[in-house]
């Protein structure tokens, strides 16, 4: 029952974010939606902030796990393009988690986020060292390299724009940002 009530609260939080943003996630709304007691929420997460921290890590792990198979390609351009396609596909397919990640970026512990993102950052660093990609510090991969994908994802989540329509131009832009100079 312990795992079930914890999962119920996490699922309820995702539903509430989808319906009304972070402000909709209150302890009373969580207990009403999940069917667990007020004490159970505090037992599992300590606070609303604790819930957000757990949900952020879990959601970010889902996202990064979806990306990793793209990095198995030998050709960097193909890997980068597939990375973009997988990311946009994840946003379209798991909108609850994507909405949460975009709504709650400051709820993540930077060390936790860096740890989860480490395999992607290491892949980019290794390819940059080989000269196959332009070098970026790990913190810049998300805003600089994936910026076009993030903007399309935000518009999809806010207005329902078709991510498939922008996938190829976004992949072109991301590849252009990391392709070796010269």
C-alpha cells in the first residue's frame, strides 16, 4: 500500500499540473484527487516542495531515458537529429510530465539534474573532444543546443501546435548549433 499511495500522489500531482499549473497542486487537491490522507502526503514527501523535487527527478529521468538510444548511433549528425526527434516525441507523448518540467524548472536540485543528464553531457563532451561536434559546457547544452526544441515544445504544450511540423527544421537548427566549424 505504501508504494501505491506514493504513486497515487505523484499521478494526482501530474493531473493537477495539466489542469491548472503548479498552483493547482495543493495538499487538499492532492488528497482529494489521490484518495490518500493528508498525513500520507507529508509522510512520503515531507512537503509540497518535496513532492515537486521527487516528481521533477522522476519526470526528468523519463525524458533522458527516452533520449539515450539516439546516442547509440556512430554518426554524430544522425544521433543529434534522432535526439531531437525523440525529445519532441517524448513531449508529445508524455505531456503531463513535459508540462510539469516546463512549469517547475526551479524545483530541481542542480546536482540531481546534472547527475541524471550526465550520460548525454558525456556523449556530447566525447564527440567534441574528437572534433565531431562543437564544444559546449554541459550547462549550455540545454538552453543553447536544445533551445529550438524547447521553444517548439512550449508552443505545443501551450497552444497545441503540431510538433511533427517543426521536427525537421528544429533538427536542422540543433545540428547547426553543434556541427563542427569549418
